[in-house]
C-alpha cells in the first residue's frame, strides 16, 4: 500500500475510510477520495497515538497503527461470537483468525499468563496454548486435549478480571520471575541492539491510548477520592522543599539483586490533600554515568528559563538555528523525539544536546543542585549525548509574536553525565507531582504547568516499558484505572538506567480501591562493560521493577 494523502483516490482510500469509521474516527463518507474530512480524521487518530506525526498523511507507520486498532475490534467481535455460539474452535481454526488469536493472547496477557509486546502476534502456538490451559485450570474449567476455544472458555476469558494467585503467589517467586524474563529474551531473539524490555516499544503497550490523558489525570490527583497507600512499615513526611535533600532510608531496598547497583524509590500518599512521601535508597546519592536517562534535565532547565514566556499553544514555540530556518522543529515534537526514539526520527541524541546548549555545564549543574538539594561535588553534567548536534546554535522562537525568549550563546560539551539516581527520581517526582507541590517553593523553579503538560505527554512515549511489563506479569491490567506511566531510559556500554513516575487507582481488592503514586530510579552496571551483559542487565531491571511494583501494590514491607 502506498502513502495516502490529500488528492489520493481509489479502493485504498475506501478501505482507509472504512477503517477510520470502524475505529471511531469517521470521515464524512466512504467516497474513495482523500478529502479534508478524511485528512482531519487521520490527524485526530494520529493525535490519539502521540508518537505519530500528526500530519494527516497515512504512511506505513500510521497505517500499521490503524490496522492494529481495526484488528483489536475484529478480535473482540470474534471472541464474543465464540462465547455466544455452540461451536469450539481447534488450534488450526484459531490460527486461521488472526484477530481472534491476538485477542485471546491479550486476554491471557492481562491476567499475567502470557507475555505481552511483540509476542502478541496472532501465532497461537505452544506458548499460547499452555497459557490457555493454565487459565482453564485456574478457573476450574474442563478443557479438551489438545486444547480448544469453547464457548465456556471464551465467556470466562471475557469475564475474568484477575487471577489473585498471580499477584499473591506467583508474583512473590522472584527467581521464577527472573527465569520467565530470561526465557522471553531468548524467545524474542534479544540482542545488545534489541532487548526485550528496554526496546519493548510504546506501540505495543496496553496504555498507548491513555497517554493524551496523562496531564489531565495528574492535574486532578489531589481530588481523587480513593485513599492512598498505607505502608505501616514506612515513615512518611511532607515533600521536601526545593533545594533541600530528602531524607533517604538506606535499610529498605536490600531485596534488590546485587546487579542493581543504585536505586531510589519514592512512594507518595495524600493526607488531607497534602502530599507526603517516603524515600528509599540503595547507593542513591552516588554520582555515576546515567546516560540518556539524564535527557529530562536539559529539557526541564529550558522550561525553567522560559518560565512564563510560553505561548498559549506550545506548538507555536519553535527551535531553530540562529539566523536561518534550515533546521527547525516545533517544541512539543522535539520533546517526543527526545523521549520516544520514534521510527524515522534519528535525532534524539542531537536534540537532547541542542537543549543542553541553552546553558553552560556549570549553570545546569548549579540548577540541578538548586532543585534536588544534592551538593555532591562529583556531580558532572558535561556529556553531549553523542558527536552530532541537531541544531548547533539554537534559539527558541515564539511564532505568535516572533519574539525569541531564549537564545543560546553556544558552548562546548565533553566528558560524562554523572549524576545520582536520587537526582533523577527527585526531578521526575517533581514533574509528576507538580500540582500537589504547594506552596510553589516545593515545585521545580519557575516551571509552569503548561510547559510540563507537553513534557508529560512526551514522557509517556518512552520505548522502555518495565512498568508495563510489571503490571502485566502481576496480572493487574484489568484491575487498575487512570494509569499514568512517565519514564526515560538510559543505555550504553557502561550501564542501563531507568527512571519512572507511576500513578494509578489500584482495584485488585474488590471494593477497596487505593491510589498508588510513586517514582523509581534504578541503575545496573554492565560489568564488564560489553554486549554480553546487555540481556542480563535487561532482565535484572525488569525483575527489580516488577518486585518494587508488587510490594507497593500488596503493601508488603520494604
């Protein structure tokens, strides 16, 4: 299929229009002509998948996303048809209906019985069959041998929200979780260049359509009626003032694998509308190379410098080379490009370096200390993220009035990006909890919510999905609501780093919902620093994140 745009016509356009209607982004009619109504429907769809370029053009990537959405609806319809019928489908029949096979895999994945991501592929092989048998046994449903998809099984798949044993029994077996993750790495053919969880991809996460809602969900956190965590073994206190080092409990994360060399976990609770936190750490204040996870820092620093100079619509803010427009990019797109590594956009490193050029290394280091309160003299933020600039002498232009609120004076970058996981966790928590951090002396200095909204959306597009994998593995997909998952990976020869802010309403205990809101930052050394450590680092990180999420949800002692 070729690229479709304004002026295209024919059967491919008819198929596109029918697909848009089916998934709820209807153009006016199936005319076979790619008119403005069709373009507007495409743009609306692209904006619902924020990592897509919302240009109204249907190329291979947008078409694939549309196909995924259609397939999901077709799969749900097919599963309901089996459930309401009288005929059982054997494995061959399931495999003949790819949307149905994928839907069954998704249902099993949501219950913690089947891996997610690229393994939801419509190939109903031995792994899928084993998961379906496991499901039947957990529900006391008799099944044939070989397994078939009967109406009773289809009905139960649709009705079952959770299998408690997955969280309370299987989820506690950390050795089996690690073994499971190693098996997934092997099954997907993982390598140093393509890891199972680091490179999971936003395109296949269950939460991709939630991302546009993240800012509005965080804006109303204080008014969420559900109570927050009640970890009786942990001591909570008011969130520390900006520039004040948090008090970190260093006796609580001993359950983490030795390969997780540094960790910081921040758990929040809301008491009478006020945020209280507890800070847990393992070598949390050690300054070390944190690679691309630090890309959140120059962006926050730029938002701080822009302050109240932001236009009403951030899409009217442009980054360009001084004196020329040969390289220019809109501000929200730049944020997504830095975080998402989206296909066809190879300049995450170059753009992150561009953001760094608006301050000298000394200025940014001073700014970091002023936010987090960490005065470690070993903090060093002079790394360039690579040899190439996207824009080497940048300026930011407000297209509403043609003013230039920020102009780089140019500077050179070298060395490393050595900061602590505490710094990463503190800054990420200040993003996610911005609306709870009152008075303003708790917030990021001079950073407005309007600017953070775009960055929050961008942080939903990270390719590393360790939190998503944890939620799936623990069988929680169907029993959480209003999820927010913001994250940024860092990966290189030296280490793997992951920082994330997470919030959701946990309904795994019927009738007792609770708000879970927390931040994590973890670092694992690749020791020795070579490709042979890539897969072990990825599996250790996934297992560590899963165990942290499990303890937060079950309120087990840290």
